[in-house]
């Protein structure tokens, strides 16, 4: 689903209004360090060498008026969901979230922005648009609805990258509790595919074109490399040289030699 589609806009506004009418959204102001790439606020302790942990860039200080979601209200329920229902897989990613929840105060979430040119207007104030993360998280739910009914919800597995574990394993469950929507059965957190051990991303300019690789080496060779080279749920580094090495040494030489000998014996 695209978040500009009317069917998503309708559901996003419905969820926002339901949470507001429940008393879980209030007006206030917020000031902190902000990353444009993540579209998220950070505290000093979240940074690495004073920079965004995802984009390796310095952040700007922002102060905004807006509406806030009472995420703190659902802290105990979220902890219980993670501990009792074993929401997050693998276990180390579950422990990361639990340790943070138990060692820090869970702050309320800013869920609107003033006079944004893009985005969905809040159903309670035309001067504010719904904060991109509050809006974007709802698209998992809005995409499953048909004729205003839940067709495929809740999901058996909610698949995410490790960098957004907090958004999907804390903020999203809090929103679902408030809106009285069922939780995903599992949140499966995978690692990153990296280049020179740096996360692949448009903003970093190190995106790899898989179509080009498939045309050059074949889809089976690329599949083999990814399965052979990268441990499940962990980070894995890619380079074309490593791909060629696996193809030449293991597929062409080792496997090719084995097949040749077996065929000769047969």
C-alpha cells in the first residue's frame, strides 16, 4: 500500500481519532535533537560520536508544538507482551528492548507536525499533519483491510530491520493497545546487508542494483552467495569480489568438480 492512497488516509485518520477520543493524545511542546533522515528525535545517549547512529550525520536541535501520544501509559503492557508472549525474535533483540524499557522512563511520543506540505492532516486539527512514523506504522494495518473489515490481521510475522526495532516493538504495540487492535503474533528482527560494513541506504549513496548482478551472474549464484555468506538474522557484508570468489571457488571449482566426478563414475 502507498500511504498517499485514500484507503490508507482514511484508516490512519480513524486510528488517530480513536486514540484521541480515548484520551491518549494531548497537546504540548517538544524540544530535542532531530534527524531529518530518520524523521525522529534523539537524545544525547542515543548518538554515536555525536551523530545519528543510522546516518552518521550531526543532528539539528528542534523545538515544536504538537500533539503527543501517551506511550508511557502502556509501558507495563508492552513489557508483559514482550516477556510473556515472546513478541520479539531473536532473543537478543528482545533483550535489547526489555533492558531499555526497564532502565529508562518511557516518554510520550510526538505524533503531529505543524503545516507540513506533505502528509495526512490530523482529524482533530487542520494545522497539523500526522507524524510520519505514526502514519507509516498504521499502513501495515490499513493494507490488510477490505471494505472496512480486517481481512488478514493480525499478522503471523511482522518482519523488520534491526534499526527500527524500537518503533515496531514499542511504539507500534503502544498504538495498537490504545486503538484496541490486535497485536502481531511475532516481530522478527533481521540484520543489515552492508557494503564495507556500512548500512546500505539511498542517503549514503551505496545502493547495489540486484538486477544488474542477476543479469551478470545469474539469480541462483546471487541466492547462493547470500545464503552461504550471511548468518540468519545477523549482519552480512556484500562485495562483488566476494560474490565472484564464491562463484569461482565453490560453485565452479568445488561443486563443478564433484558433479564431473559423480557423472564419470555413473
